[in-house]
């Protein structure tokens, strides 16, 4: 029986407890993301898994986002069928089990399997946990609840960095298993999402009184009609918003943040700076990321979001170019007097990322889409994000081998610079506009482009005569399209 009372009016304390318990899965995602930075050096220094080379290490690291890609859509379907809480709990079981497989693995094959399976759990949790906490939160505090989700991920990243001080990779994995263990113990005492319970109660009631066919009608049918399918995301109403969001996610994931999180200790070891040592430098970056993430909610609510995205991308590019310059002159000049440049560059990069390009693309997803289309857009964007994370993580070692460390970070800087231009040119300016007004404006722009294209391909007056019937049809089509936008 839940210790937290479930009902129509759940107390604020109950919501906070439910959010903190559910986001333990996010904490576990963070530990899996940065585990490679702490554990892989132990594998290379010990007698365990002595054959782990650069390519094997890149696969161990990148199999996590690869496993997350195919699990996103099934997780949403399972959450609708069996409930959000059961789906999160099942993901927690897999997260907990995989840590012990990692801890006692004696071959690379077991590490590969564990990382891929853990990735599938991370992918499921990355969409179901935000769904759950947004449904149990009050409408005005939904963004604050999602801020807790992001903060838990960064706290997990910091925790995994700190475990590098432990003696051995086995101890690191066992320490990281504490978060999913606590999730499995606590989650049964948290009530299910009231939104899912209401939908389920409506469906059961209709099935009881009218049979299975009646369950398809009424409010259940109305809910199904408002949910845009994935194929509908590419029609004229949603094409521009989905391209904007996918573009922002592209520049977010290829900015170099994955290389920094997954390989922080290795990057600082490459700088040749002995004080602070690579482990302590990683922890400092993790602390900066956590602090910036905690303050991001307050800053984002008060700042111009387009300007914040532009400043974030520009500063990230500057940080990557600075780090690239340090590695370029590392072997040809004496840089002991500026030993602090790598740490400062990485800290500034991760801070500006956490304040801007980290959370804002996901916030834009909520603002550019209506409620019915947002449900279909979230898994699509999540799969796109995990796919790019896999490519960035897997290709980082190949980039370093092919181009060198300096050119690799310069490439990341150039991508962020292009991202700043993308924001300036395509991201809509909101300022005092509401989310609904932005959606209507984007829809009108799409219709305007369609009409201009139709006019450009229409026969000239001397080539064809426009009849009253065709004129009336065109007017009706334009009117219906505008009505569709306004609704």
C-alpha cells in the first residue's frame, strides 16, 4: 500500500517525494554516462581485461547510447499499457542488474552486453520519468520538476566522477548500483500517475458498461484523436517546428559535450597537467555542471531564450577553440604558466551548456508543439538525441586518431559556431509571446510558404483562365488552413 496517499488532490510534499524517488532513475543515467571516465583507466592499469584497447574502450563507452535508441518507443507504449510506475521500476531492475554484471565481468563481451542493456534502460527512463513527474506535478511547477530531472542526471555524473578515487572498477560499479537499488525499494510506495489512472479508469468503465467496442468511444476516443502520429509530424503544420527542434538537438549533441562527459579524465590526462590531477579536474567540472544546472531553471524563466541559446552556443565555441589552441601549442611551447586553461575552458563550456543548449532544446519542444503533437514528438526527438550521442561518442576516438586532439576540439567549436548561426536565423523570437502564439505564428509561416509555392507553380493569366469555381476552392482551402492553425 502506498505510503504517500493517492487521490485527486495530492499534497505538495507527496509530489516532491514522488519526483525525487522517480528521478533516482535519472541519477542512475548520469552515473552510467560518466562511468567510463572513472572506470576505464582502472581497467587499463589492472590485470583485469588487459586487452581493452582504444577501439574496445570506444565501444564500451558508446554502446550505452546505442542501446537507448531502440528502447524509447517501446517504453512509451509500455508506460501507456502498464503504467508509468511499473515501467520505471522495470527499468530500475535492469539498471541495478547491469551494474553487477559490469562489476564482475571478466571479458569484454560481458561489458558490451551490460552496457547495451543498461542503455536500453536509460533510454526508457529518459522518456518515461519526465512523463511521470510532469503528470504528478502542478501545471505551474512542471518546468521545476523537469529541472529536478536534469539536476539528478548531473548529480549522477558528478557521483561517478568522484568514484574514481575508489580502489578498482568493481568498487566503482557497486557504489553506482546504490541509486537504482534505492529506486527499487522506494518506488512501490509512490502512487501511480493520476493521468494514467484516470485514462485507465475511463477505459475500464466503458468496457464494463458497453463492451470492448464502447471502450473505444467517449473520452478514450477523443484522447486518441488528439494524439498526432509520428508521420503527421512531417506535415505542413509541424514540419518547421520539428526541424527547429531536431536542429537544436543536432548542435547540442555534436558540440563536444559527450566527449567531455564520457572522456573527462582522459582529456585532462592528455593535457599533461599534474595539479590538479585528472580525477580532481573531472570532479571540479562535475561540480560546476551541477551548480549551473540547479540555477538554470531560475535563469531560463527570466532570460530571453533565443538570446540565451545564441550566447550559450557562442561561448561553447569559444571554449572549444581555446582548448584546441592549448593542445595545438602543447608540444611546441612551454605552457606551464597557463596550466589552468584546459580546466577553465572545460568548466566554462559545461556551465554555459547547462544554462543554455542543454535544457533549452527540450523546452523548445514543449513550446513549439501543441499538446497533441508533443506526445508524438518526444520519442522521435529522444531517439534522435541518443543516435547523435552514439555517433559523437563512438567517433571521438577515431577523430583523435585521424585529426589529432587539437583539430577534434576545433571541429566541436566550429559545430557550436554554426549552431549559433542556426539559432539566429531559424529559432523564433518569443519574448512576451505565449507558447500558443508562437505555434500559431509558425503554422501561419508554413501556410504562407505553401501559398507562395502554389502561386509560383500556377499558370500565368495568359496561359490559363481562372474560373469562379477554382477561385472559390482556393479561398475555401486558405480559409480552412487558417482555421486549422487557429484551433
